[in-house]
C-alpha cells in the first residue's frame, strides 16, 4: 500500500509498504479523507515536541470499514475516527477523561496515522456518523477540540467571549461558543482570516492583533474585558498577552499548547480571581456534539474545506501550505 511518510523534518515522500492487516480485536479501515492539521505542519517543520521520526501523519480521518472483524460495524460504512487511543485504566481514564490519558497514543503523532491506504484501529475509536459525507466526517475531530474547549469553559448565554486565533481550532471554538448563546469576538493578526470568520459565523465583531489591541478590547467590552477568553494560537506571546483581556472573575481557556514556560503577573491574576483551564483533545461527548451540529446544518463544511490534494500531491502541497496560508482554512487529502 502507499503511505505518505515524514522521514525527518522537511522531508516528505510517498512510499510503498506492506498492506496493513487487521490486528486482533480491531477493524481494518481505508482512509477516504485526511484533514491536514497544524500538528502535521509542525511535524513537517520539526517543531513537534512529542514525536519520533519517521512518521506517517494524519489524525483527522474519515474512513471506510473494510474488515469489521468481531465489531458491529459493517463493511462499506464510512465513520469518523477518534484518534486518541487511551489505556482505560489510568487516573484520567477512570475519571472519564481519556482525552488526557497518562499513556495516550495519538494517531499520526505517537504511532502511524491515516495518511495511508489502510490502517487497523480499535472499534472503540470509530464513531458512527450516519448521513455525513466523507468530507464532513474529516472535519469532526478538529471541530471537537473547539467543542471540548467550550464545554470546559461552562459558557452561559450572553457571555462576552474572545477567541484568539482564527485558524481551524479557533473556528471550532467560535462555532460552539456561538451555538451556546455567547457573544463572540475573534482576534487575529491576519485580516484575511478575520474576514473569513465574519463570513463563516454569526459573531459580534473582530479585533486585529496590532499595536491598538488594548484599545480595541476596551472598546468592545466597555473597558471590562471578556468573560471568557480562548487562546488557539500556539504562540507563547499571544498566550501571555491574553491574560490582559480577561475580565474580573473571568475564565481563560488555553486550547493551544507551546513548548516552554508561560508566565503571568501573579498580582493581576489574583486581583481578577481568574480561572485558567487547560483544554486537551476531545471526548466522545464532543464528537457527538459536532456530528449533531453537522446534521443540523450548523457547520458550513463547504466553506471550511478550502484546499484539496492527494497523497502524491501532498508531498509538495503540504510544505507549501505550511507557509502560504492565503485563503486556506482546512486542506484535506483525498485517498479514495
């Protein structure tokens, strides 16, 4: 079978390897669509902190069941993949948080992912999505990360929300915060991405992250700050600056992660009695929430997927899209 492999930072190639076989107790599936994630770009660029090369990337997956084995899935069924393989026994798993399992193995990061013609997966990591297209199935995972972050924040109707970072993960937070009844503002440095946010979602407004950002935040909130701030930038400076935008008694949700220390002024943190939440991956509840929203016509799939390629085409397209992001929201690899 063919597989797209990142053998080392900056080097992609399509290789031929033995066809994946169905492992005991698992389901053999054929990837149909693979969303290209910021994680994949970071792997290609050598910026991912938890990865050993070589690696077959790909964790935003729509797959077709080929050999269901002992599972109750049927051959030909197109399903979503939950790419977070958890142990089921650690303290996080026992508390219903397999998304932060102490032994978590993420497809395309800790083990080879879906940028290949076949892959074998545990049936508990396949999510039924009857009625959804392959394109729609491929968007569920990244949108679920935003849905999980919103659920972590316990939003209330009419909360003033700021989402920093107008990329796919940020857009997931924007969508589900809006569906929760919050008044959402989006911040980014890129005016084109802010325009996309206004086109895609019903939001209160946008803020350009420039030298006037403090004045813009004050104007948008009557000088009070935002009830809830989500950072989805993956940028240390942005995360640290975000503390300034949180209202007294507000919540700050860190959706993105950086390698290194994050600092803040402790007296300001205490003065505001601010709550900080980490938000990692997503759970089955979040996957179902996204699938329901897609079925209800609340997700503009056709506008979110902006770029397409093949396994062979991704050898050149993925490196190009890592730096040339004009017009790009979500790129997908079409395999079958």
